[in-house]
C-alpha cells in the first residue's frame, strides 16, 4: 500500500515529460501519518515532554541572581548553573562532542536509530506540529479529505488557524533559542517594545523559520534526503543490532480474514494486509518491504501492528524489535539480550565510560583561578633605586567563581626577588582583571641574561586556590 498523494494525474505529452522527470528525482507523495497509541508512542511523547521542558524551561531558571544557563557571547562567558566557563575551557566542549559521538555509536550498535526515533529535534518538532495539525484539521481521513476539497470558507479558516499556530510556535521556539544567548528577561522586555537588536531579530526569525519549514512543511524529506545519519547508519549496524523488523516467515502470505480465524486454516500468514503500519509511519514507508534507510526507528508500526494482532486474537510481535540473527535462528528474548553486549558494544561502552569519568573528574578538579603572565616587552629590564634590577609583567587574572575574591602575589626563583606593589587586589565575581606588576631582584642574584622565575597568585580567603606560573627575569649583561 502506497501513501496517498495530492499530485494531479498527467496525460499525453505532459505524462511522457513527467515520466522523464520522475527518473531524475523522486516526486514527493504527501504523507498523512495516522495517530497511534501504545508503549512506544508513550515513550516518544515522554521524550517530547522531557526535551521541551528542558529547552523551554531551562532559560527561565534563576541561579545566584542570574539565568542558570546563559551563553554570554558578548562577554565571552558561559554560565551553566554554578560553573563559569571561558573561551579557554573549549576543551570541555570538545570532550562533550566526543561523548555525544560515542553515545551515538553505542546506542546505534545496540538498537539502531534510537536518537532519530525519540530525541532528534526533527522528530520531536514533527510530532508537535502533527499534533497541532490533528487538533485543528482532524484525524488522518479528515485531513486527506480537507486537502482534496476545493477552497472554501471552512478550509481557509482551518488552514489559517493551523499555519498561524505553527508560526506562533516557531517564533516562540526561535525566541527561546535566543534567550540562551541574551538573558531571557531582557529579551522579554525588548519583545514588549519590539526593540530587538539586529542579530537577535535575525536569529529569532532564522531559527523559527527553519523550525516551521522542517517540522511543518518538509517533515520526512529532511530525514530521507537531508540528514547525513540516514545515509551512513547502515555501516553502524551488524546482524546482532536490534532493529524494527517485520517477521516475514510468520506474516506471509498476507491476506484478509475474519477475526479469530487460524492463519494456517486459510493458508495465510498472520499479516491481514490492513496497511495500518504504513498509515502510521511518519516517513511513509512499508516496513514489510524490509529494512530501509528511511526508517527512523520510531516504532509506530510496532504499536499499530500489536493492536491489530490483539484484535485478531493473534500473538503480538509480528513487527518488533529484533535482530537479523534472531530471525534466522529463531532466538527468544534471552538469546537476543545475550548477544546485545558483544565485543563491539562492550568496546564502545568501555571507551564511553572512560571518557565520561575523565570529563566528570576534569570538572570536579577544575581550578577556579586562571592566570596568564605576559612579560612587558617595551622595557626588557631597567635599574631602579638601590641598584635593583626591575622587570615589568602584565597579569590577566580570571576569577572563575561567582563571588568576588582578593588575591595576593608572590615571586620565587631568585634570591631577594620582590613584587611591587605588594598589596592584595580584588577580582569581581566571574571577572577578569589586568594587573601590572614590577618584579625586582639584585643584579648578582642570577646569571646575566634570562633567568627562570615563578609568580604565584593565591586567594586570600582560601590558600588552596592558587596558580604558580613560570616566566623569565632578565638581568643585564
């Protein structure tokens, strides 16, 4: 059974020309996914709620008088709850990306496209847009009938309501995204007077526009033709990967029959050829044709088929999560699970666990003080009062906590070395301060030329918070 399309039929020369065009590209057939309930549908909507509560709610969560999650690009500070990250902390972002990549490998090797089916933004927003569409235009049959009907006042009203709801939701999505880069309360005040900055306005409409385009208009086209994961996912599967599979041996040959009729008595398989598994598929494929790259692993067909099997008094699982080896060898659940944790997945799990432990350890032991020592090159060295030799240094001190702190300085490495001025200095909460210091030492304290010294910056209230930076001290020849 093929999904319905609204494309007009061609005839004559136009049809011949159309046939040539259809060999060059795939003509889209509009998909009208049917609503479905069941275990996997519940899991999908659970993930929709979790991801969207996080996305739309996290930017409103206060923390120490500020936004809990704020990526302040203007001031080059990233606030994530009690942590303050600077551009120098890009290492942690790289580790997060590595963790995301290995997680994708790990979960794909175990159970296929779990990310696509349950957490991908394209899937999540398509679910939301389809829900809005269903509430306004009705169920699958009603939507198909509405699209095929000529334009009328009712059709115009329904279409306007749907598109209006989609636009409002898309703009709110774009607004929320910008709220992670501009404090959301400031952005709300700007919205009240429509006094957005040019970049804020651009990104609200840009992200909102693509949300509308991808989730409302293109939908399955994004998964089938634009997403690179659909193309290379096959190399991440093996015969022991759990994938959504139609049991051909049990289901064929297909055919209709009355409820409760034993399939063997009518020389048929368990599949009643109702086509509901195709109707509920958001990408419009027929899972009975075997594994296809368009399948996003949402498991809607499993829920639909199980309901049909239940009505027919047949065992569930005609379409189910299983593996290629399990189908061939008729394994049960115990044998399948025993092959899920195989060398490949154990390797992924081990590497992923090691990286996660390293990431957590790095965050836990991350210093709340960072110091850069730069020697002033305008005057390499000079003689000052008392015959001392002075070198000038510029210090960039980062306080990576959310409370102001006082710091003291100390120099080591040469006999009689001193720092001027010796008084402590304060750095604002999550602040950066430039401090110019003069370091003096007797001319006989080291060899002529370059001498290694250390400058230590220590928190006055907590001596355990300190940084010891190496630099050079120049003595005249």
